[in-house]
C-alpha cells in the first residue's frame, strides 16, 4: 500500500521494544510532517507492533548470525540474503525518500537494499555501545543518531557521522514527563515498580519478592508493588509474594507502563536503552541490573550513564541476591531524600525532544536532493 500523495520513509527495526519504541516515536514525529511511514520488521515485530503508527507493516526474513555452529551461521546468512531480496522488491515499490534503521538484525536487509538502490540510509543507535547490526551497516549510513553521548564501539569513520540526538520517546512517555516525583517520607506509602524490560527477566521474579520478604514488617506494610513479569514467571512471582504476605499487582504486560513509572518512587529493572531513556525523561530513581553475558555489554554502559550522576544504583546480576537487595532497599527507604535527589539527577539527563531532534536529522537527509539516487 502506498499513498502517492505523500513522500514515504521506511523504518527498519528489530522486533523488541528497545528497537520499536524509538521507531514508534520517530514515526509520530514524521507523520506530523506529512510523511507516510512504513515499518519493515521480523515476525516478532509484526506481532509486537500492532499499534505502530504506519501506513503498513512489512515482514522481512532475517536471522541473527552466531558462532554456535557452521550450519546455523549458513542458515542465518541465507535468511539475511533472502530478506535483502525481499527488501529490494519492497523499496522499488514504495520508492521511499530514506530508510531509517533502529538496530537488530531484522533491520539489516532493508538497509543493505537501500544502499544498493541509492536510497539515503540513516541509523539510530539506542545503546551506550553500538550494536553489531548497526556496526555492520554503519558504512552505508549518511548520519547516525545516538541515544547516548559518545557511545562505545564507533570507529573514527562512524563517529564522524554521529549526532547525539537522544533516544526518541513514545507518546505514552511524553504524556507523563511532567508528572512530579511523588512525595516520600519515612512513613508514607512506597510505590515500587519492578520490570524486566520488553522481554521479561526471570531473575526479577525470583529475587525481588524474596528480598521484600526480608524487609522489616513496618517497611513491608508501606509497599505498593507493581511487577511486570515474564508470562511464564507470573505464577512464580504470585507464589513468592503471597508467601511474603505482600500484595502486588503482577502482570505479564502493562499497557500503561510509563504512567506507572511516573507514579513510582523507585524502579527495579534491566538497563535497556528505552528503559534508561524513559527513567531519565520522567525522572525516577532506579536500581538497575544489567543483562549479563551480552557480548557488547550495552546494558552495563547504559546503566553507568545514570549511575555516574547519582540517578541509579547498579547491581551486577552476580551480586543481585535477596539479601543484597533487601539491605539496599532498607538504606534507601530510610533516607528518602536520597531517592528524591536521584529523581532530580535522572531528570537532568533526560532529552524530552529527542524524537523531534532525530526527525530533523532524518528529514535533512531524506530531502537532500543532491545526494539522492532513485530506486
């Protein structure tokens, strides 16, 4: 489907919230500039992006190359090749002014296709360390918007294309950015939010309820817990909270999570780029447990950006035990001014107009006639 009355821009993104949320935010900004948006993603993105603001969504074949086995690597490369052929046909039909990549290997075929067809390529790197997919296609990009200032993993050539635009924030986050931090003293109720990111995190469902069970009775009585658990971990979390005699709202998905972040006094979660950007924009203190074992250690870099300014407390997963977390929570809730100060520090790191900044970057390349080829 193509609206011939409007210029087209294609957004290419992997199928997780970390890639789709900033793409969604950019889509909204570009639509306000009368641009027709198309989304190219994988099967996960097709299922996840049902509300994505686009004229149409297009499923592109892709896979993640890994060194697990030569056969798996060959299969992944063939999937990416097939996806590139698919993407060439799609871009020839849509004739976009630009293709914007948000990382993840599902973004690679459309970006390679765009480069082959002479269509401007713009990238966005959400994390504090540039991902492997973006590093691979970075050579084709005209410009690279970055969520963090001076992300790691950029060569000198890529650094020359980089602009610190911030991580675009979806409308649900923008709607609560001005909600003030809830008053907190040593007697008031405590709103605690636990989230494992868009993919969930089992460690949150096993460690956090046990840690809360170790808190003094008077402190436990003040807790108002909201817990986003991975679907198959909901029952585990419910059992542990019931055993700890703590009431908790436990769900696999909250469609109003940004509002719940705004209502919280403290967030415990992973350190994905979108989570960190939203904590900063809304201005909420956090205990962050970066995903361990990642080759690029991107979540560790993301978390450090907030820890460095006193906006977050970082606990490596190897040290994330019920005893350690319980001790930290007692300290923080006994000194509520520390959380208030951390909320202010987080707010100072937010870039509320990141979507508009990146949209200007994209439009400048999309309509720079002297540099465009025709698909």
